[in-house]
C-alpha cells in the first residue's frame, strides 16, 4: 500500500512539473510567422507586382514601329548571342520592380514594427508570454534584413521564368518577336550575379534598417517624421552654419556607396557593340573590394549596436 501511494505521489509530481521550455528555433519561427501575419504587405505587395509582370507577357508588344509584319520579324535579325543577352537582361529588369516594391514596404515595416505594438497595446500581451525582448526584436530584424529580401529574390526568379515561358509561347505562335533565347549557363550566371548584388545591397543598407527600427522603438508618435528630421535638419544646419555638407555626403554614401565601390558605373551590359549577358558582371565588378570594404563591416557593427538599443528600449520603455 505504501508503494502504491508512493507511485501515485510520483505520478502527481511528474504531472505537476513545468513543461519543457520550447526550443529557441521554434519560438523564432512562431515570431516570424506572426510578423508575416500581422504585416501582410510584406509578401502581398511583391506578389502583386510579380503577377502584373507575368501578365504583361501576355499583352506586351515588342514592335519597333516598323509595321505589323516587320515587328514580328525583328527577332530573326538578332544574333543568337544577342538573344541570350537580352534574355538575361530581361531577368534583371523583372527583378528591379519586385525589389523596389519590397524595399518600400520594408521601410514602412521597419518604422512601424516596434511602434505599432505600443500604439495598439498588443505589447502587453506579448510581454506576458515567455518571449524575451531580444528574441522579439531579432525576429523583426530577421524578417526585414534577410527573409523578405531573399523572398523577393526567389519570387523574381520564378517571375522571370514564367515571363520568359509565356513570351516564348507567344513568339512560337507569331504573336511576339522571337527576341529571347534560353541559355541555362548564362541564366545561372545572371541569377548568381543578382544574388551577390542583393547580398551586398542588404548588408550595406542594414544600418538604415536598424536605424528605422531604433526610431520605431523610441518614438511615441509619428515615427516617419522622427526618422527624417535628424538627418535632414542636421544636414541643413551644417550647410547654413558651417557651409559644408559632410553629413549629407555621408548619408548618400551610406545609401549608394556600395555601387561605387563595386565600380558599377564602368561596367555595362549595353555597349556600342551590342548587348552582353548580365552574368558578365561577375568578371568585371569589384566583388573583392566590396565584400572586403571596412565600411561594409563597420555598418554591420553599427547595425548590431542599434538593434541592441532597440531591445533595451522595448524592455524598459513605458508601453503607453
């Protein structure tokens, strides 16, 4: 009887033990899903733009004002190398509007992600859960700096393939000039070049994203205004008082400077001798100088510092 009572007590103690803590990865995945659920524009806007681009392949007319018959035959006058080059350039051209849409959405997301939860007081609910402030801010930074850009890249890749396939079908039946020609190797080279450009762009502008998140955690109202006022007013005051423009030059450099380090202005896919495949940029751009730039890695360090500041502000700032 004593053994039975001991067994019952042991079972009761086991059932009363606290549940095992959820793995950090599972918690992070849940928080990331929450961001995409609460901010649907993160994926909806790029998808809409991609859909419109694919539909444009069904209605686009690539004539050159030579008459109806001549516009259909224009593709036959292009060399096969030029058609391949135009195909890779088209992949890049389709990537640009999707990337632009994702960038615009991400700017508003970074400014709103920490401010909105205080505005609607949902922060009270999330703070009641066993989720740290660091994990919450990390999930938002992961979405803004890594997941959405990579998702936009993958979406652009699929969009380019769908657009090219539809355009090729129209060309087969004579509804569009056969100006695009598939080449698997050049397609891979072009996609790899675009991926490297994306990685560099994301790393270079990561401090801007972290700054917007820091403003989102700091401001009590109108984070958009508070994000713009310091750099604009500071640049204007420097210009008026000192007659210099170092701050403005720094802001421009921090936004676009990576492309000058890459030496993009001296590399062209459209030349006087015709078109060149987009993948030729792999051999011409200053990739080593860009990835090895001290300014790039100082920006990463600044990103970590500002994200840490956002964590501290979320932890100790009054939720109202």
